[in-house]
């Protein structure tokens, strides 16, 4: 779904300007992402309409977006209704070695944009930058760890090649705030 995020950022697309988002993928992708009308955060993780709507609405798709109350929000549901998914025969013919898709965005002013994402951000072929990794870790761990612990863990991971004693490194990964 990063393809839509790239388009939204590059062209400064506003949610209310979106008339339709067409998402084409393989039969494998359609089966895996099967919830058209997710009712909760778990179903939303497997929902093309939700994932595209939340990216269009908030330019993000992290822990804060995958919450039950967000899934039920009217503004998110409105954009979900503009998402049309379909089996793309060209993508289907290429096989299943990559998670391929085609995203077409049509705006109310007549402009349209298309992107063919084949490599998701965070895969070995398209790794995250250190800044993206840090942001992802902070997003995932912020509710569980105090900021000081997050900072210490991040610094330790980025300095792993300099670790002299693996026990010290492991102690950093299990902050004292988590040990009872």
C-alpha cells in the first residue's frame, strides 16, 4: 500500500479530492486481503479499502490508525466506499513471487495517477532507511516502553557492531522498567 502513500505525498492529494481509487492485484492478494467492510482493527489489517482509505486520510498506517474506533470512523468509511478492488489479469499472469499491485487514483478535478508497486518498503529489495526503521520501532513500542528506554534501545541497536559484551546488549533490549 506504500504506492498510494508515495502518490499522496508526491502530488499532495487531499482525501476529499479523491473520486475513486482502483486497486488491482493477483487472486492471491485478493484472498489474503479479503475484508471489504472491516468491523475491527484485526479485520482492517486484511482490508484493501481500509488500508488505502487510512493512507489517503492520514498519510500513515501505523498502530494509531489500526484501532477499532478508527475503523468505524465515518470519514474513513467514506473513503473506503471510493475504493474498488479487482483481479488484474496482467499481474495474475506474472505469478506470485512478488506482491504486485496497480493503484489508479482519479481525482474530482479530472487528474489521475497510476503506480505499480512491486516492492514494499521494508523488504530486502527495498529496505527501510535508518530513520524509517526508528520511526516504525517507536510507533510499535511507544505504548509499552517509556521514551528513555526507546532511546536507549535504538542507540544500542544502531551501535550493535561496537558491542563488546553481548550480555550488556541483551540487558538494554529488556529495559529495567519491564523487569519486575
